[in-house]
C-alpha cells in the first residue's frame, strides 16, 4: 500500500449501511448508525453577569448529525487522524463530525484543511509534506480510531474524544487496540486507563509519517447530548468502584496552576475563592492528582466550581444532582454545559465576567467576575 500525494474523498455511497453490529464486524466499507441525529430547542443555564439576579437569555436550537461507526480493511492512518482507504480515498468522518457538509463544499472548511495539512486543488486534496514512504508501523490486529487534530487540548479531548469510548465499549471482546495521538498518549491516556482501557492497548500514532492497519473502526464524535453515550461513560467509571455518591460538604473549586493559569486568567480569583470558601469550598488542582484520583474526587463532589474548560468538565463523572458553577468570560462564552447539564442531570449555573480582550488570542483574554453576580449564582444553586 502506498499513499498518493493527492487524496480523493471516499463517497458516502461507497460505504454500505448495515443494521447489525455483527454485520459491521465482518466486512469493509460498512457503517452502522450508533447514535441518532439531534434537533431540538434548548435553554440557557441560569446566567449571572452584573448583580445578584440572572439575565433573561433567549434559547437556541440544537443540531447534531447522526453518528455512524465505520469499518474499513487495509487502511492508512496519518498523524492527525486522517484515515485513507486502500484506494487512496479519505474517510471524511475521520476528520469532521458533519461529513455531508464537508464533502459538499470542502472550501468552506479552511480551518479543517489547515489542521490536517490539506490544500484544495482541482484534482483533489493535496497533502503537504512527504509521508509517501513505508509505514512506520503495520498493525495486524483491529484498531479503534480515537484521534483528531485538536486532542492535545483537554477541553477538546473531553468533548470530542472521550465520548467515543461508548462505541469502543460496545464492541465485543477482545476489543480492538486504540489509536491515539502521541500527545494524548503522553498526557490524557491515563484517563482512558482509569475508565477501563488496558494501558497496553493504547497505540500512539507518530505525528509524522503514517501507519498501516488491517482493520479499523472510525466514528464521528458524538455530542454530550446523546444520553446513552454519556450513560455508557458513567457506567465505565463505575466499574470496580462504589457508585458515585455526593458527600455532604465536599465542595470543590478547580484551581488552575502553572502555565494554564495564564489562559483566561481570572484577575480577581483570590476574591472569588474567598467568597466560595466562605460557602464551604476547598481548592484542588486536578493536575496534581492522578487520573483515577480525579475521577474519584469528582464522583464524591457535592458541588464543583471553576473556570469553564477541561478541568470543570470532569463533572461528567459526578453523580446526578451535583451542583456545578461555571465561571467564564464574554470572550469564551460557550453552550457546552448548557446542553450537557440536563443530560447529565446536573444542577448548573454560570457567571459570565467582563474580559479585557487580547487581540492575538481573544479566547484566552483575562477577565473579572462580578462578586454580587457570583453570590447570586451560588444562592440560586443553594450553596
């Protein structure tokens, strides 16, 4: 098998839809629907900005495509997760979650093309660099695809990769090896192990070059809106542990340390924490805990507060009814927790602070939290 310099897209009609997992396991270029499309209205979390009263915010519409698990035989995998079949065609679901939109107009997705080192040409997608030599590795056993171009970031790992484990756990034993990026293997792989993936089954894909696989399973990222997916993750966290149960008075403030403290820097964090400490919160730094310890501490939390991001998203392991307080800024105002909290049966609210916009990196601008708004949110959650 050799990789072409110019890739064509693998047409959707070249993949056979099947209705049973057993059928998917037996052939190539087959796909199984594993999660339905979502289209529904949503409401915002109780949101506080200035003063103790919540803001009146309009709802929004949620849309997420149907998720398919695709099986290919004799394929190549590139360093950022691109999967190429034996005929040199790119499996679109290996790089995007909405394959129909990308296939119809790749030019409308410049960020995706750039992240994967692809340039649109009349003849197809040209790959930057070489990678046309022999594969760095040839895996004979089946593998499960758990890699994308953004997985070095913990928030993206939590939102986009971790939910895919639900489809891995649905496969019969012996389960496939799991392909991960070198970044995930070195940093977040311990979370996969804490959820029951054998450490020896994690296979890092080198960032340059490619590997050849005899059999691979690839799925788009499901949304945290898919209740069965999130239930499967929680069940994985339950294996070998006592059921998740909030401990009265166990209230956690997620403190960022090291270089992370400079991203979305909460300028009045000391004052914020003093207010929360008066309500029984204690500070923890997840980076100082093992993955297993992080899972355990969130499973026993009565309440969790912190900056919106990967650390706070560990609330996926918390028990239903856990109260979650998200602190964010106008430059990093996301709807992830708005939609996830009802699915996870969490009680959540958010405080949105005013930011000092950084021109080069507005997402990570420093910001200030209004203290009356903070206390209003705490009161709303009964903290």
